[in-house]
């Protein structure tokens, strides 16, 4: 028996593939496409979550920084913290007009300083709202500064302010729900020195 006859014994010659071979190849191909599709979807969802998470942290940081700057221009005698709500605190204060002998109040919607007016941060319908109140306590302007403020979680409110002497600790926590129905809690706080 020569070499050509030996190889033909182990590898029979034929013109095409059997139905079984085609079925196996098709099943492997479909499985590979499904795995590749799941990896692509998972990567897209992860990227979407990272982007959303970054936006949420940026929102919280902007709010905390803005509130901190306003508090710095106030004085401890003009700041009140209402802690009666189980889920959120209410922070009310007046800011300085500036100059050598400042008066205290708030800036109105037109950008004019109003002596005796005040600023109030409160939560309404899960939004942290910044209100400007006139001397009689009537809301003159209102704006949402951040959405999805969390309720009480692990013993902490969603928005809370604590005071130790001239130091005010402002904290906010957001509970954000994403398009895929997953949710994430993110929080941030800052300590502010407010002169007497």
C-alpha cells in the first residue's frame, strides 16, 4: 500500500459538507455573535452609567460649591437650620452686600441686592430648591438646583446641615435612577467657616 492509498483511508474525499457539519458551524457562529452582542451591549451600558455618574457628581459638586460660597458671605447670627423634617433640613440665611460696612440680604431675580431679603435652600418633590424670600418671607424667585435628592438613608437625611461653632457642614445625597432601572446613591459634603 502506498502513501496515497493510506491518506485516502483516513480522509475520505467528498465534494461538500454534511448537514451535521453545517448545523454545528451555524450553531458556533450564532453563539459567537450572541456573545459579541452581549459584550457590546454591556460595554455601552457601562459607558452610559459612567457618563451619567459623572454628570450626577458634577451636579452635586456645583451645588455644594455654590452654597458654600453663599454661606461664606453670611454671618452666623443670620443663619437658621430647620431640622424638623425627617428627610431634609431647611437652610435659610442672608448674604453680605459687600463693602466696608455691609448690609445683609439677598440678590433678586434682576441681580439687584435687596436689603433684608434672604435665601432658603429646601427640598420640594425630591428637588433641592433655592428660594429668594423678601423681607416678609414671600418667595420672590425659585430655582431647582439639583434633582433626585435622596430621603433618609442609613440614618442620614438627603440634605442636611450641621453647625459646630462657626463651622457649617453642608451635605447632599442624590439617589439617581438610570434608564436600565439601576440606581446609585452619590453624596458630597463641605465644611464652611462663617464669621460671627
